[in-house]
C-alpha cells in the first residue's frame, strides 16, 4: 500500500510517478463523503446482525441486506468512477506500459463488480 505525506504538500499530489503509483488516489477529494457513507454501511451491518440475533422476520432482514448491498454497490461505483477520472486518465496521458496496466486494472475491477 502506498503512502502520502502527512502535510498534503504539493509533492503528494499530481500525476503519480512509477515509484509512487499509489501516492494519491482519485477519491481523495471526496474522502470525507466516502468515510461517512462507509460509517452508515457499518451501522446497517450491525443492524442486520441485531435483527438476526433478535430473530426478526426473514423478509425484513432480507430487505435490510438488499439496502446494504445497494449502499456498497454505490460506494464501489463511485470509487470506480473516481479511479477512471483520475488514475486511468493520468496514466493514459503518460502513455506506454503504465497506461496499458491502468486500463487492464480498471477492466478487471469492472469485471469483478459485474460478477458480484
């Protein structure tokens, strides 16, 4: 996993070089929103756990599982969109093997999302 400077200095931003391919991420400008959404998802998962523990009605639990799944899919699609707009576009501008690798990486991620 890559690292980023704690100061958020300009050296931590911009097009990633080969040695620091994960120094910045496309979602970084919306990080607070993603964290808030993930916190709500955590709460939903705990709620489902409680419902099972309390032996609530199956359909009610399934409804909550469906809502949780939709919330996770929404986060995944947002992250994918940010990745395409930031990481893939930057790599495409740089060209070469990095561009090919980023496009393949994005294609593989899309395939995983479609299968899930």
